[in-house]
C-alpha cells in the first residue's frame, strides 16, 4: 500500500511541477485589482526576514485569503472551520465540497478542504486539493508546508525539503517549518542528535 501511495504522490508532484511555473507566470486574475495589489505588498513585507511586524502581515494575508466575496460561501467556510475545531473533518469536507463546487476560484476553500481530508486520513484527495490551491495561489505557504508534511509522511524527504524550503522562502518566520527543514537535513546527511 505504501509503495502505491508513493507512486501516486510521485505522479502528483510531477504534475504539480509542471503546473506551478505556468501559474506563477499568470496574474491572480480572480481577485479585484485592489486585493491583488494589497496581497503583492503584503507578500513583499512577509518575505522580509527583518520584518518585526510579520505576525500582522501574516494575519492580513490570511484575512484577505479567507474572504470569498460571497456571504454564503463565507458562511460555508466558517462552518467548516467550526467542524474542524471540534475534530469533525467529515462534516468540514461536506461544507467545503459545497464551497469548492460553487466557488472554484476561492483558493482558501481548497486549502481548508485539503486540511480536512488530511485529518480524515484521505491523503490522495488532500494532495489534489493542494494542487488546486497552488495553481490558484502559488504563494500559499501553508499549502506548501502541508505538501511537505505529506511528502515526508510517505518517505519522499528530498521533495518534502523542496516544498518546505519554498514555503520558508515565502514566509521566513515559520519556526515549525525551520525545525522540519533542519530535521530533514540532519536525516538526509545521516546525522542525529
């Protein structure tokens, strides 16, 4: 089973490697110009390792990401968050499936559903949703770190390191990602503490 899962993950990563450069070349067209400009500025601030206000910047990005532009879709999103808060990923998946069906350009809906799938033990669907996220928003550091976690789980440490490093390049203030990179680098060189 693990060998089959590794094969599926390898195919996914290959597909994602082809899709991401194309997505990165295209503007985020599903956002109004003012939101896109605000995100550009915020991402520039977040990437600065000397930014002492990085928590505020991260919060502002996440706030913009969580706004679908529709009150009904935002309600589905909040209901899914509430379901995950009480450890009910199945209910969250139901809400988020309705959300992604009706708002397919809303990257954060795909991201939260990937989290719910992962919590439900559904790695394949989680990977598929992460691919949607990264095509819609290639700068989604949480999707990249989630991808790194899954790749590490299935024994693909080199690819996990690449995903985690990409996440850290976007958001250099993530201590958990720094720790995961350091651990994977130690393991890859055969050193242990």
